[in-house]
């Protein structure tokens, strides 16, 4: 098995561990007191989650609505499903968030609202608070993404420009019972950050949102309606999102059914099964993608190399028997007799694994995503003699506004791309990793994966 074959096997095992069907089935325990269940969902994996939930709930599902990213739709028996734009919200997402709120408000005190949420749910449910328009909300999202804002910063702003996020779906569903099952695509699994926490108490404030804009140099660049709303909220002129301790959350239960630990643990187990010395370094990899990639390669180079002891000379043999042999043969036989079945006198190949989510500060006009930029930056760090194979991929099947989920690179990637007429350093400067990695034949394309549990980073070091 080549290193590329091995890293793909590790990747496939990680994805299998994050399959939502068994995760939903194992966490969905329904109380018979709720005769009607309204099934709602938002996120890249929420269609697959809803299909699993329908199997469990059966004919108790009275209706519902689920919104997913383009290409992630499917057939549901009792629930309507629609597609919308991601990562930049569009008019379909605006309509979807209105429909989700409508269904939530229709639930009664004796009903259960089952909300299935995964990464991407925030962009898919824009719901701008009037008079902010969808176009203005889109502009804010673009500015925040281009500034390199972390997911928590992005969501603090989006919650306070929305009538859906930051616990406001739970407010709409009250007094019904609400059960939310979530796939976490956020480091540390904070429920208020996953899809901007539609059913979770919101610890952030209008003031926090303004601080994010200032920190990212966007205070004077956002549309005037956005600035006016946030300023009015900070002054107490607009109702805040529901906070921890609000009585409405007495009837709300939020459960994380899967996170990055599932995929990183499965990746590590598979790497060990394939014979690699495996180091699971972190599940909280963060930072600028190109900088983190350089550090990751440097760490991989520090892995202990295969061990070798060498000696020269000439031994002797005291002949005591009638057999046939020589000093080197006697040496080898005596050494073999000393070995235990578990002895490995050649060090096995090494594997570094990390989970998390990096960011990209967009400075150029190119096309790519955080995992592709990580991979390209890593490839530029490799020397021709480096025997490293590196995977960086999003577990949701998409990386940025591309059809790729990431890439697999090695010491030959830059040369392959150059031979195809692409310039790696120019591509990195232009945030154009997609086009270079396509030229070098290093893109990883998976399509929808039925999960969304942050990103996976793997380095294999061959012996």
C-alpha cells in the first residue's frame, strides 16, 4: 500500500465514524407523552439526520422542514426539504428560515419540536432583522469571512442581525418542548456557536458584535443599517437574544451527538492498524491555514527516524561441535535467538493526526478553501527528499466555494503543478490553491459525506 493509499484509507475510516445515521439513532429517545413531533433541521448534514430521525419517530412526525446546502438534499417521507446557498446566504435561505420559524410557532404545549442541526446551519438560515436586507447581511458575511474571522466571531455578529439565531428559534417554539440534536463543527462544542445556536442561550451581546467588527477592521465598512441596529441594541433600544437563565430554556434540551473526536479517534485507530506509529496531536488546531501548515510540516520532520546501529570488525567462533557455519552466520543465529516475538528492530513509519479548523485571510482573487490553502502551503515547505504525505480535508465534503473537500500533497506536488504550468507561490499569494492543486492532481473530491465534524489533518512519514 502506498502512502497515498494509506492516507485515503485513514480518511475513509474517519468519515465512516462520523456517519449520522447511527449517531441519531443512538441519541434519539422519544417520550410517548408527545403525540405530535415537528421535525426541523438546518445544516449540511441535517437531511441525513432527518432521514434517520424519521425512521425512529415514524408516524408521530406531524410535519416539518429541513434546509441543506446545494447538492446535499434527498428524499424525506414526512418532512419537506429544501436547498439554499452556503457559505454566502441567499434568498432561498431567507425563505427557509421563515418557514422554520412558521413551523416552530405552530407547535403546541404538548408537542415536541425536534431540531437537527449541523455545520452550515447559520449561513443557511439568514433571517435578517428588518430593516436589514438579505444583500446587506450577505455583505457582512463576506466581509467577516475575508477578514479571517473565527466562527465564534462570525456568529456573535450574525446572531444580532437575525430573528432566528441565538436562541430565537427556541423562543418561537415556546411553550412546546424542544429537543436539539447537533453535530458539532466547532472546537470545544459550545452549543451557542454551533449554527449560531438557534435553540441555545446566547452569552454574546450587541456590544460583543460591535467589538468583533472593530477588531476585524470592519466598523466603517459594514452597511449603515447594520451599524445602526447594533448600536441601538447596545443602547438597549432593541430586545436582546435570550440569555442563560431565561425560563424558556426549561423546556429545551440540547445534545451534541457527534464531534471531531469521533473522526480523529477513528483515523488514529486505522493508522495504527496499518502499522504506523501514531500521534494524535490535537483536536483544536486553529490559526491561519498557511502558518499552521508550515508548523505541521516542521513537526513532522522532527518525528524520530527509523533507527539503525552499525558496527564494523571481526568476531570469533570457538568451535565446540561438528556443525557447519561461519562467524557472521553464528552471530546472526545467536541474535535471532535473543529476539522476542514483539521485537521490531526497525522503527515503523509515523503518522501525525490533528483535528480542528483553520482560517484564511483572503488577500487575492483566487479560489480555494482553508484545507486547500493548508495543503498548498505544506507542499511548498516540502523538500524533494522529504518522504511525507499530507492530507487536509473537511469532513463535510466541501472546502470553501469549491467541489473539493481538501487535498493530498507530497514532495512531488510542486513539481507536478509546475510541469502543468501553475505557479505555487503565486497561487498561495492569490488564495488560489484550488487551481494549483487541480493542476498538480492533488485535489480530494468526495461529494456529500453525511457528516460535518470539523477538519482532519494527517501526515504520514515513510521509513
